[in-house]
């Protein structure tokens, strides 16, 4: 099946407005690929006013933002803490020892232990998400450590860096660009370019995760106002 034949637009209504979404399937991308070149290769149906949404993980991969797992020292502390993590279905989260070790290093032991204590109390009272609310965005948003990128971790973009990437790609593509972190449990928009739909609109338009990147190899989506 050709890439073009596999493309299907879907529709969604947000606040009374109609939008179309086109997930764009690609080959499996590697660190050797160039983000701008890959976008030019696969995005051949763009129109003025479109916004191209890019998976944050893939943007990091192609912008040399991945951290090799082999460079991370995993001690007994990280392995012990990772063993207590109960990830959501379809995710491994900080149950990956390399992720836990990286977050411990970047965030600090005091905050992670406070988060672990808070999470235990939260679970006792049936409150979910306490650990990540205390631990912060790095613990919540770090990705990678699983096939096909099990050799890399993807810490979230710094917003300023992500904004520069979006602006550069907008100049090359001639349409709005956004870097998004969307999954089946929600998501966020890391940055948008000047021609992009507002971040709040994109979050709502992509709330049902039409990209489904890991299962379908669709790291990009074109979003269009109907």
C-alpha cells in the first residue's frame, strides 16, 4: 500500500467549529533523518491555513534530543524505585530503570522521594496522579526506552527550543507548525509557530489521539479548519 493510499481524513467538532485531521504515516525514522527533509517528503497535501502537528518524541529524535540509555548509570536506588511504579496500560513510564535514574539525576532525590510518599498517600485515598504532580514535568513527560527507540530516552523539549524549531519549519513549509505530546490519556502542546492554530485549539482537536504514533507509525498530522 502506498503512503498516499493509506491516508484518511477524520473530522471533529470543537466549540461548534469543524476540523479535519490527517495522520501521516512514514517509514520508521532514525537519528540519521533530517526533520525538515522528512516533512517535505511526506507532506504533499498542504494548504494555506493548515497546521502540521509533529510528535514531540520524533521531533526530539530528529533534532538530536535523545539521550542514549547506555550513557545513564543505573544504580540499585533507581531500580528499586522503578520497581514500585505502576504505569498506565500501554505505557511503561518510570518503571524503566534508565528513566528513573535520569529523572533522579535531573530532578533530585528529595523531590522524587517526596513525590513517592505523596503518591503512596494519594493511592490510599484513591487519588491518582499525585506522584507526577509533585515530581514535575520531566518525570511526567519523559519518553523513550521502548521499541523501536529502546536505546534512547526523550526528555521533553525546552519550550524555547521547541518554539525555534517550529518557527524554522514554518518558514520552510509555509504553514503553521506545532510540536505536540498527545496520547490516549490526554496531552499537551509544547510549542507553536506564528501561523499555527492556538495551542488550546490543537489540544482539543487532537484529544482523541488520531496520530497514535507508536502503533501506526504516524508521527505527523495535518490539521485543517473545515
